[in-house]
C-alpha cells in the first residue's frame, strides 16, 4: 500500500511538473518569439523611417537621432510585451517608465523646446544655410541650423547663437527666399524744380544700369508733398545679390546728376523771425 501511494504521489508530481512545463514553456517560447520578431521589426521600421527622412533631404543629424529614438521606443515596447507574455504584471514597469519620462521632460523643458523647434526648422526649411534672415530680434546670414541652436553671422562678421525656440516663437523674415528683390528708395526735389525733368534723369540713370531688371518694370512716381520737398518713390527690381550695390550707387549717381542739371535736393530748414518790442532800451537811467 505504501509503495502504491508513493507511486501515485510521484505520478501526481510528474503530472503537475508536465502541466507547469507545458503552460509556462509555451509562454516562454511565445515571449522569445515576440522578443526576436519584435527586435527585428523595430530595426526594420527604424530603417524605413530613416529612409523616408532621407528621401525628403532631411538633415543627417536629425535622421540619425530620430531613427535611434524610434528604434529605442519600439524596443522598450517589445520588451514590455515579452515580459507581459510571461505573466509578469507590466503595469508597474509602465508607471516607472512614465514617471521617469515625466521627470526628464520637466528637467529638460527648455532643451526639449529648442529640440522640437530645431526639428520643425529642419523639416519645413523656412530658410537654409547661406540665407539672410531676420528672426528673434536678430539679423544675419545663416551659418548652420543645429538641433538646439541656429548660428548666424551678421554683416559686420559677428557670430550669433540663437535658441531655436526663439526663432520659431516669432515671425521669420527670409530676405534671400526669392532670387529678385525690389529696391525701395525715396528722392526729394524742390518745389520750384521741374518734376518731369527730375523723373527723366532718374529713368535714364536706371536704364543705363545693367543690374536693373526690365521685368517687373521700374516704378518712378510722385508719392508725397512734404514740408520742404516733393518726394518721388523709385522702385527698381534687381537680383537679390545686387540689392545694396544698386541702392548705394543710385543714391550717389542721382545726387551728382541733379547737381549737374541744377535740380535741388532740399534739406530741412527753419526760419527764425526776430521781433523788436516797443520799449526803448537804448538809454540807461
């Protein structure tokens, strides 16, 4: 009887062991399959994401960082799924990861804002290296767009490092966005001068300048009757690279041409009138 009971006990233990092995063995196999396939998929999806960014000519730094970020997030998800398949409660893991992410986000709030702005600048490309822009209260030529900052160089060769969030937080003026620009100038002549003659002189000066574009046409018109002058607006179109040279050269040329033709360029004047009172102060008592 004792031998029979011992045999029965051994059979019960074996059956339980086989049952546990069958149940948890399948879970272990399933967890391994999830882990292996998941890691392969994470690598594949990260590669596809990187290829999609490269097709859009996204900055290489952003491509590498973004693909690594995507792959890391997918790996974490796969590991949690594999552990959960084993019967382990993953709620605590998710809570810990969420808390850690929140703490890191709060600690790096400013940096994350600059990073997000850098991503938007690289993706949407409101400007590129070599463009002259005005943004965040600064103006200069773009040297480099980084993940956190953008480097500008001013016309007097001063380096400016700007946080990307300051650039994205306001309006961006890209002076170099288009190949041509309009030069807006104002020229004043005296009230006693011949307006048609003055206009003809300016038209000749612009017609003789090869840098002035014929399309769109030049605009020269009387715009204002000022306190001491009749003001013309002069608006020729030029290639963006010729903007300042045309502006400076025309200003000099119109002054010389007006002087040669006897046309005055008025400047602000003030007349002072002295009045003598009726009291005679010539004799002293």
